[in-house]
């Protein structure tokens, strides 16, 4: 089971999104070792880096 919750704060696109899911212990152990989880974890880590945040700020400035 999974859940996606968007926080719009009066905007048309989400300002923040929370994603949660629940797995049994054995399913988690299998998923944790999967390529899909490894890629997702790497992407989530990258999205929190200063390099990514600087890149996004530059793109926003170009659109303005």
C-alpha cells in the first residue's frame, strides 16, 4: 500500500509532496536489495544536495 499527499498552499502545483508506503518485513528486504530502490534512493539523495538546489534556482531565474 502507498500514499501520496500533495501540499498546494493555494498554488496550482505542489509545494511539497509526501510519499509513504508500507511493506511486510520480507518484502522490504527484497525491495531494499532491488535496483529500483537503489535508483530511487540515489535520486532522493541527489534532490537534497546543494548542487541540485543551485541548478533549480538557476532554471527559475532563466524563466523569470
